């Protein structure tokens, strides 16, 4: 805002100067000029009021007094001739009138052109200022690369701070070793990879491990996004690629990291109308710089993308991106190491174990784990807690996956009952089917767009899915709809998402994985990854007859799963009733509480009492921690206030001491009666004591 105001003030000052100059030169040094009619000017000549006259074309200027002039315009040139014959020449002969004939001179020409020159210079200066308002202080610097050079300033990230990527770090360590000691590779004729492509889902740490590579190598690290190359001007992307590699050559050996390279590296000819010409020019220049006639010795390209399937094949060939390092979702061991890294500066309670927490977070990326621990810390701080407990982590995990709880939403008793039986149906089917993941949490509290949910927690990481596992998943999803039909004699739209997901699983079993006995192990699925331009040419790779068979097979799988789910819930109707009633009482059940209800160890009323006691215990612990937090805070405030008061007292005593000394000096009798000594030593001590606070200050 200050910079904008400064620029505006400069423009206003320049504009005022230009106006002042124009006014000065048009005003002719302060003389008074008055425009009159031609007839009025003729009357002035007839009355001999004009002493000097000047004629320029049809403009007639006459002087009628000191620094007073009148001027008029003759309608025709003949009027001027008539005026000269009748008034001007006769008065000239009698020397009552002086006629000034304008003569061109160099001085007057320059003076007349001076306002125009000032305007041109002012406009040029304004144009210069506006051009300097562009990016990096230059309006025409859009052809320069926007890469940021990192030379190790600030916190240095190393491989020790990267957890859960052992094999990936080993691949990248070769790059680090080459940059540190390239001689041993050249002696055996080895060529280090020119480019390494990091591939993986979002949040898995591709950018972070690239920073660690730069930190380990200790070389300049250029970072730029793929979208920074493309602008609205034609040719800018290619120019920026050239400038980027020119900078890298000057700082070699170095690492160039291009984030989201799919922004410029998409397959050529894949867009509408032959593709985006500017983007393809940028890609062509990148291909040439990475492996063209020029040498890029000591420059290693790291790139990251979530979509390797849309990249141009010329970009992925050996000699450009020689390696593809897949950075996937971490397993339980990797999650445990990542939790240890992100919980270094967070006070975890003794009940929180990284190993247990790793089992609690299957499918979480490093970014998800960091967000989970941060949310748990925020919840702990909100209740004035000193340590992060498992209860806060559970709440944070549910919040991250399903959204914040909406306890204030008004729900009718009928809808609440429907939700309870719906979620109880999911849970009973999960528990009754063999090889199913155990139930972790059930709730009828709305979160996000869901009125409630049932969460299962896998006991171990799965690298693949089996046919029976996918069939069980379909039965889990149908459990809510079947429970509504069996208990309420009606069905609702709450199962729409469950039916959609069940249909997707069944269709994938038939068309993608070949799990259908009737159609056989044939892949009939369409392209999974489509993008603009390619999706218009995508066609089904099967006939209409096969499409009909696929539809029949998908329907058969879902109907069969529906019948099995109905039998399960019919046989376990008492358990379904217990769980639903417990949900209506306490709204949320964890895995242990659900297991106790399923086995009949406790009923809904007994569970409600146990939950109430547990909540009271939690509230008591929270109150104790809040009181402890408040006590510590007050102690710190009192300690700080005491320190400040001590400092202020010392300072005030020292300031008041001279006045006391003056009073004692004035009342000398009292001083002698007390027996004080007014020697120079005492005065010196007083002055020394007075100076001490000033030295401290």
C-alpha cells in the first residue's frame, strides 16, 4: 500500500509540474490579455486608445495600457486590409500608433516548442516508471526464468530427516555421491542419470526428498514449478527454459527441481485442435536442453508429478529422465518412523505409542500424518492440556477423515432412529463376515455430508485385494439398506452412496479384474486416465452384446450379496437391536464397546452408564489439567510481576535518593541528632548507587 501511494504521489507531482510549465508559457510572464470582438477593437483604434498593434494572420493584438492587451480575430483577411487603410496607416504617419511586425527567430521558436518538449519528456518518464512496475522490477523480464536458487541458507534438510523412504533415498544417494566425487564414476565409464522423475500420490514427500537431496549434496538447488514456464505471450516458455539452463550451467554442478512437470510435459498433439502450440514449444525446448547437441555436465534434473501417464514419451526415455522413483503411500513401518519425526516437538502422553498410532493410520500419507498430529495438538491446546492424549488423536483422526462433528444440527427422532439402525447394520455385517476388518468406530453424529458413519480399521496393510474381500466389501455397503428394510419396513436415500460404491466395485470385478465366471478373465474396462483431447477419441473396446452381459453380471453380483446380507442380519436381529439402541443412547461407540454389545456382555442401558462414568472421568482429568495449566500460568505471571516490581522499586529508590539527601541537608539539626555523617565517602556511595540502574538499563 505504501509503495502504491508513493508511485501515485510521484505521478501527481510530475503532472503538476507539467501544468505549471504550460500555464507559465501560455501566460507570457504575467501580462493580462483580453479577448474582444473585432468591432470593439475597431472602436479602440478609432478612439486612439491603442498605442501598439501586432497582426498575425487574422489575429490582431493591441496594447491599451501597461501590461494590458486586447486581441480579436478578423472574420476575413479583407477586414484587416480595410483596417490598415482607414486606421492603422493614418495613425502610423502621425506616430500615434506603433506597428510590430513579427520576425522569426531561433529563440522564439525554441521557446514556443518548449512546452511540447516538456510534455514529451514527462510522458517518457511516466512510461519508464510504468515499465519498471513489472515483475522483478522490469516489465520486459517475462522471458527470464522464475527459478529460485537455494544455496543452503536457513535450515538444512538431510536424508536423516526423511523417514519411511529407505529405497528411494538409496536411489538418490547415487546422485549425491556423484556430485561430491564424480571422478570415480568417470574412471569406470559410468554416466550418472541426467534426470530422475519422482512419481507418487500427493503428500508422499516428493518435494521434501528433493530438498534433502540438495542438502546432502551441498550444491546450488534451483526450484521452479511447471506452470511458471507458460505465460500469455508466445515464446516465453521456451525462453524461460533456455534461461533456466543458462543459470544452471553457470552454477554447475547443481540440481534443478521442476515441480508438477506435467504442466509442460504432457503428450504433444493431445489437446483440441492439435494441442497448445505454446506449451509444445516449451516442451520441445526442454527436450533439447536435457539431451541435445549441447553439454549439460554437472546438471541433474529432478522432477515430480502425480500423473506420469500423461507425460510425453520423449521426456521419459533414457538420456533425459533415466530413472523413475516411485514414492508411494508408506507402510506401517514407514508410518511409525514418520510419526516419530513429526512428533519430536509435540508432548505426547505415555499412552500414545508411535507403533499403535501407525496401526491406527493405514493409508495415511506423510502429509496426512503431519496434519493429524497438528489437529491433535490444536485440540489439546483448546482444552488447556499439557500433553497430547490418545483421545485427542482419535478425535483428530475422525475429523481429518470425516470432517468436524455437527452436534448442533437439529435432527428429528425418526431420522435419528433410521441412522442408528443403518449404521448398526453396517457394523453387524462387518463383524459377522469372516476375514473382515474389525469395527473401529460407529457414530450417528453428523460429520461433513454424512449423517453418520461406521469405520473399520485393517489389522495389516494390504498390497492387493481378493475376490472374497471385494464381495465382503459389497455386503458391508449393503448392510445399511438391508437393516432399514428389515427393521423399519421402509428404505431411505441415505444408502445412495453405499449403492454407488457397491456398483463400482462389482463393475470393476467384472470388467477390470476378470472375477466373473460367466464373462471370463477378460479386461473390458475403458481407459482409466483420460484428459482433454484424448477422451474424445476414447471408445469402448467391447460390443453392445458384451455390454449387456456385463450389466447382467454386475446386477447378479449385487443381488446375491444383498440376499446374503439379509440372511446375516435376520439371524443377528437381537444384536442389531442392541447396537442400534446403544447408538440412540450414547451416539458414538468405539471398537471395544461394540464388541461388548455384539457378544452380549452389556446391554444398551449398562453401556450408557459406563460411557457416562467415562465421560465424567475425562471431564475430571480435563478440569485438573486446566487447573494445573492455570496455576502454572499464574505462577509465571506473578514471578514476572515480582521481577518487574523489584526492578521498578530499585529504580524509583535511586531516583528519589537525591531528594532525600537534599532534605537532610536543609534540616541539618535533625541530621546531627540522628548521628549521620555527611562525609564525602557517603556522598560517593550515594552517587555510585544512583548510577547502577543506569548502567543496567
